[in-house]
């Protein structure tokens, strides 16, 4: 009997896995080597991480920080909604005690605590200007509290910034020595101390404390990274295990897939740690993404393996494995490449460094899964005795196989689709029309506080501060004179004042503060506290004298957050009562234009800095990069599928159902008001790379049915659903459940990301098993026809 000649693919894999134990040991050593780097991983939730190094907004921020000693503070909001508000002896003594005891917390800068008990009132007496703390000694009577209320609310610098206008809320602003080193624990300690002191010192029923601030946000995010990593990764793994057990009902089908999953995740995260890339907030999705995606190759290889074994139960392990790899190497390779293309499109086009890292290191994980699936899985299969899966029964007399309920379910869907192909194509046209209108409504927006659930204390505190105070969102404007002591000049101070008044006219600006407010208050104190004296003196010598008087009466260090040592640079602190990108844009863009026209060639230079300025530039680029990433991903996927099937038309067929699903979901975003933001901008390019897998396997199966089995295109379509269709069903279930684990995140943006990409991949699956077969049956493309030979 003549032995059938091996194909090139069979010969390659016969040689590649000739020594299976060598393959197995090599894979263990390589994955083990990169896994050993995981202890080097560090967490970075800083704002600076989300803007490219060297960006002018970062440089401006660092300059302002260095000169004025500013940082991202943790803010304690002290609230009492009763008539007297915070101006009762109990509440004021609580503020004083908390301001003192918080200094003892590790990581807190004891010199950088701002509250009613640390800030000075400036007023005039018969003997001259007096600088005294608002809260000096322990408050013993309501009369004393009432005086503090009058003083605080008559000092414009602090009204709305340190104390709410209605007197019900006061802030304690706490700066840290090192937010990365101490932030997470300091936030917890401050919150615990605040709550314990409140319950011990204050007996008022409506008294509350809330802890927020930019430093609090950063600290909270670090805690969420830990919590999500401990919860989401094991949960995703468990869900995939259940899918695998149902899919193949064999122990080897389970552990072979687990090996690929572990190898993929550990390689990606190990390489990430080895090259010094930290764990960002967005990096939490990498393990979950890889768990969902890396199992797909193993599912298809094992599905083909058990199907071939059912057809040829008497063949050896090596023979069945080689036939499996001959049939599956191409679709597995090109689906992996399209996944990598989608991730790299995100990695190469995103303007946000942490999102670039998601794309790059997810690609590393997919590459590892591909190599393990092509070499480690067959190496292990060769060593194992052939064993049928209960999901596939032995061959019938007609030469086919009987599959289980899932295969029969897919076959029923296939027959329904093929019965009405034109109806399905008509629905597709309607989707495009509706989708275009919805997709045009998508816009970029985000607020950092939206990273937290409305039920969290930090979210409530942010909303409280935005409603009661001038705002919880800040940025800075630094005004620099061209000479030392240039800010003694009244004309320069008046330029700062004019700039403040302009900024206060812009939307969502709650207020501004600067050294000008201190100077005007000092001038007022020397003029019998008359309101009309709350102005900048016209004499530069008088300004210099005011600073000298303050040095004699108070601590000159109190002014360092407003003006530098040389009196040449001043900071304007601006608060916004809305932290959204669109709100920042409405302030920063007109402010930039105003500075360019009014301060271009004058005696002072003006720079915008601070957190909201960074946020503006961070979000400003993601719209363009998102759509660029989508275009690159679509082109890359089209090129790869065209190469796979040696036909540009085949590439278009593969991409079309995916494009339809992506387009529809941008429309859903537009109609439902879901914005493009740090999380949602990830889903499009990733979904394209992942979702096209379905189309590749479908086209490959039909092509093989026509060219190798001699079936017609219609017969190939019917043959597709119970076998490849069944594998695709479990593929999409695994991917959707894996990505769906993101919906258990503590962070709302990741919940939305998980929901979007899960639904989008499911829709791509539905589009691939409906629109693609309908197109193929209706138009019978030539790339599926057998190649004619003479």
C-alpha cells in the first residue's frame, strides 16, 4: 500500500517537534526566566504617567512645583449642615486637633498643612497690621466661634477656598513628602484618623468628614489596582476553566489550555517588569485580556484534534497531531497576527503612555500564546495516548462525525442564515445608515473622579467640594517678571489682578487666588479695615513695605505658595467646579488665546501649569489617536487576511463583518452618551484584531471544504457550522466571559470598557456567522473557487 506523502506543513511540524521533551523543557525555562522578573514590578498611578515625558505641560508643572512647593494634596472636607455650620466650638476645636495630629502620620509634610488653624487672618488695629491664626487657642464659646466666622468670611482669599460661603464646610489641605512612597497608606491613615477623631470629639449629629483631593485620587487608584488584580485575574481564569470543561470534557483539553494561558500572561507581565515598565491603572486589563484571547488558539487546535481523532480513531498520536497542525497552523497564525496588529495599532498610535503599554505588552502575550500553541501544545499531544472527547462521536458510515448539542445548535443557525441571505444583507445596510448618524455623536470627555463609583467616599467628597467650595479641580498660572523684585511694581501686580478677573469670567471657574489677594488684604488692614482700601497700592515702595510688615508680624514662609523668594514669580491658583475634560477645554483654550494676545511682549511672562492643564493635553490627543488606531488596525488586518488567503478580496470579506460591528458600537456610544476616554479608546483597535479571528476561521474552513474536499461553496457553508462553527461558539464565549470580567472592576471606566468590548466581540461573532455567509452565498467570490490546473 502506497504511503501518502506528507504536506510541507506536516514535514515542518514533524521536524519541529521531533524532540517533544526538548520543546517542553525549553518552554518551561523561557517562561520561568521572564516570570522571575515579576518581583521587580512597581505600581505607578501618578498623573505624570499619562503624558509623554518632556511634554511642556509636565515641565511647567514641575517648574511651578519647584518654585512654590506645590503638590497633589489630600483634602479633608469637614462638614456640619446645622445652622452654625463649622463655626461652633466643637467643630473648630476638631479642625485644630485634626490639623495637629495629622502631622504625625508618616509621609505627611508637617509644614504643608492648610486649615483654619494654620492660616493667618490679616487685619488692622490702632497699632498697625496684625497677622494671627484664625484659630489660636482652644475655642471656649460660641462668641469666639462667631468672631472666627466673621473674620474668615470677610477675607476674600479664603472664602470659597478654605471655608464655604454658607459656612457649613471647611477644608484641611494636607501635602505629602512623597506621594508615590506614602500616598496609599497616608490616605488610609488620614481617613481613619479623621473619622475616629470626629466620633470622639464631636457630638453634633450632622457632622461629617470626607477625604478627597488629587493626592487622594492617586492613592485610591493604587488601592484599586491591587484589589482589581487580586479579584479579576483569578475570576477570569475560573470562568475560562468552566468554558473549557464544557467545550471538550477531557482533562487534557483543560490543562493544555491552562498552560497556554499561564505562559501568555506570565510572559507579558514578566517582560513588562524586566524592561522597567510599571503597572499603571490601565495595565490591570492586560492579564484579563490575555486570559480571554490566549485560550482561543488552544480551543481551535484542540477542536480540530478531537474532530480528526473522531474521524481516524486508529491513527497514532503523532499522525493525528501532524494532521491537526497541518490544518490549523495557518488560521491560528493569522488570527494571532491580527490580534497583534490590533494591539500594536493601539500601542503605536495612542498619545497616552499607559495605553501604549497595554497595546505593546498585550502583543507580547499574544505572541507567547501563539508560539506555545504551535509548538508546546503539539509536543505534549504527541506524548499522550489518543483519547476521544465526548463532544465528538466516532465517524459514521458516511464518513462524517456526530457532534454534540452545541454543534447541532450552530448547524441550525447556519441553515437559517443560508435560507435568507438577502434579508440579512438588507439589515446590514440599515445598520450602516443608523450607525453613521450615531457614530457622528461620539466625542472625547472624561473626569478623573469618574474612575470611582458614586458610592465611594472619595466621589462623594469631590461632589461636595465642587458644590460647597470654589471647586475640587485645580490648575495654576505662573506669572514671571523679567527682573528680581519685579512684583513690587504695582503695574505688574495689576496685570496679575487683571488676569485673575479674566479667568473668573470663564465657565466652571469657581475662583482664583494669588499674592495680589494678600497684598490687597494687607493694604486694607493698614487703612482702618476699610473695604475701599482692598486694592493694590499705587506705590512700589508701599508694596515692599507691606511684605516687610508681614515678615515682622507673621511667618514669611506662609507666602511661599504665592510668590518666590526673589519676588519675581507669582502663582495664580485656579479652581474649577467641574473636573471634566470639556470643562477644562473651555477654560484653557480661551486662556491660552488671551495670554498670547495680551501678554506676548510685555513685562511679564505667563505659563499655564497644574493638574487640569495636564489632563487637558492628556485627553486632547486621544480622539485623533483613537481613529488613527482604528484605521491602522483595519488596514493591517486587511493586509494580513489578504496574505493569508492570497486575495485582497478575501481580506475585504474578512474585515467587513468586523467593521460593521465596530461601526455599530461607536453608534451605540454616540446614542447613549458614552464618551471616548482613557478606557473606551482602547476597545476599538483591540476589538478589530480579536473579532476578525471568526472571519478568518470561517473563510479558511470554506476554502478547505471547496479545494480539498471537493464540496461546492453552498456545501462548504453547511459543513462549516457544526465543526468550525462549534469551535467559534466556544471561542466567543471564552473571549466574552474573559473580557466581561472587567465589568467586576472597582473602576467604572473599566466596567464600561468590559461591556463595550464584550458586546462588540459578540456582535462581530454574530456578524461573521450571518453577514459573511450571506455575502459568500450571494456573490460566490472567486477566491473560494478551486484553482484550475491544466
